C-alpha cells in the first residue's frame, strides 16, 4: 500500500521543497501539504493543501484521520534568530507541535515521523571543529534548547513506546525557491539574492564566521534517504549529525565574485553574530555516512553556480510578468 504523507509547515523553506520532492516520489494524491496559513501559493495551488495549526492537537489529528495519514514530516518551527526575539513563542510552537505528532504516533494514528533538529543543539562548550555526534551540548539559544530537548523526547518515545521517529541535525540550508525566515544562517541565502538584485550585500555576520552549510538538494536527499532507510539501520533515535560543507561570508562572497566580478560585500555584525559564535564550524557526520550511507553532492562552487543561475532567471521572469 502507498504511504500517505502529511507535511506540517509545508510553506516554509525546507517544507516547500520537501513537498515537491515527495509529490514526485509518492504521487500528488498521496502527499498532503499543510500550514497555518496560505503563505506560499506555489504550494497551496499545486496539490492537496490543508490549513493545520501545529500547536493544536485536534487540528493535526483531524487532518491525519481525514487523509488516513501514516507518515508525518513536522517542518514547522521558529528558528534561532526569531526565537531570541520571541522566546516563549519559540518554546511553545517547537515543543507543542512535536508532542502532538509524537503522541499521535504513540496512539498509533501514524506510523512514522520525521522531525528536524539543528546544529543549534551545540553551544559554546562544544568542540567547534569536526563536532562529534556525542559531545557536550549546552545550547545558548531558545531554538537550540527546543531542539536539544526535542531530541531527548524523540529518543524517549522511540525507546519507551516504539515510535519510529527519525531526525537530522540540519546545518544552514541554501536554496533559491523559498526564502528562509528567522535563522542565523539566512545570510548565506540573502547574499545571492542581493548579488543579483543590488550587486552589494551587507552581511550581518563577520567575514570570518565559519558555519556548516548545505545545498537544499542535499538536505532533501538526506531527508528522503533517512526516511526510506530500513528501520534497523537507524541506530540513532535522537538526531543524526549531518554535514556537507563549511564556509565564511568572505568565502561565499569570493565565490560570487568569480561570476560577478563587481559584487561587493560589507560587514555589520548584529545580535546574530553571538548565536553564530556559539555554533560549530564543521560537523563530523560519520554515523549518518555509516548507518544509512549518507553522501553529499554539492560544494560551494556548485552552489554558487546554481544559485546565481536560478535567481537570475527568477528575477528576470518576475520583471517580465510585471510588464
Ligand atoms: C538557523 O539559522 O536558525 C537555522 C538552523 C541552523 O537550524 N538555519
């Protein structure tokens, strides 16, 4: 029997691209996109879409029962930078939504759950380079705390109640289709937009701030791969370290300059610098590579080429449509 999938938070940066990929893999009729509002019309108009409030158990359950869902991807979250502005909102959304989905799985309404964690689970006392899977974790942001606590609950629900929950610690994700919102790594997407539209970017992180990053196609592949892996190959039920590349704002600016020689960058670090300073510079993801054969594909040069190409087309098409 075909799997019936619900994506919660389908209008967001990762949720939207995951929805398109899952529709391609499982068929439009088997993938239900949902979000709290109609904020991404590409998603709303391109397949089955439901309004679901991730903080309301009944709202999630009604949708699960209506569509006979067996697998949920819970992509709704408040990220690191917004979380620092609205700590209680971040705590409430990130934790309540996770409990609702885990409890639906515990009560056997659904069989399988994907829940994203993040490099934000690490903190200033974590080794910064090639950060291991098992290490000191003292996150300093509310977002990081919700992800660390969430990991513990995922593992608990798996061990105590047999819930098949799988998770990845995403690095910063770079994509051109949907903008990220409220993250510390968002600069690495904004910089490409500004390179195309303005030829100059004012970075909110300092030039030498190195962070783990990944192209969206790799992030989607990792998500699909971990979910289709055989149950007994998933040995870590908290969340897997996941890595591709690491770079600084200066390095990404240099790679843009190779294609757009007039591009300029300035640096004006703000409150997000402190968040970035608390995170690892690179990640050791050997468990993911070993257990379910994770392998990334895109390096910085590939990403820059694809981002500039696709964004150039996108802005030109928007301009033509407005004429
Ligand atoms: C953020 O910057 O908050 C996110 C993340 C690394 O989880 N992109």
